[in-house]
């Protein structure tokens, strides 16, 4: 829908209410200073506590996958899940030292924590759809930039 006017973006129009304004391109220092990892608390009644979990960074996720993969390249899904929980719990910071402890906990408790980490990290089966719903298309999205730009 084209709207003309004296104010607004390249077309001279203000974005309609259902459209989002295009995001700005940051400077390198602005981008590198941005902290994007989200956190939340998860109540774990089986443990009698709550823990703070955080979405994994790309590096953490790669480390988790590497730790759960043997020399032949076979990934052990059970190890992957335990390392994911160890990496995603940030309060208290349990780290990989808690690997055997996590393995000994109830599946229900571990799944509750793991599900929160997976959701925050965008690793679930609906991750792409959830992300697309959070950021609906805006004018100028998916526009090719010429090589000379």
C-alpha cells in the first residue's frame, strides 16, 4: 500500500500501524557492544529451587555439540542434552563439573530446564516460525543489494 506525504522514509510515507519501521544499521562498535543473550528464571520443584538459565551463544552451542560428538563424528543425544543444561544454567554457575549430577536428576526436572534453554536459544522445532512472527516483513526486507553498493 503506497502512501505519499511530506514525512517518512524513502517513499516519503510514514509506516502504517501494522508495519514496523526498518531497523538502523549500527556502527561496528555499536554492534560489538550489544548484549543479546536473554535470561529467565525456571522453578524446579523437584530440586526445591529455581535456577537462572540463559540462551546459548553460537560458540557455546558449538562447544556443547563438540563435547557430545565422538571421534567418528557420531553425536550422543543424551550427552548433548546434559551439556546443554550445564552450559545454560548460569545461576548457580554449575558448568561441566555438574555433568554427572545432571545425569542423575529426574528427566522431568532436566527437561523443564532444558526446554527453557532450547526456547531461549531458538533451537526448538518452531524456532524459525517464532522468529519470523516476532519480526514481520517490512518494506525493504529481502531487497537485493547490488554488488557495487
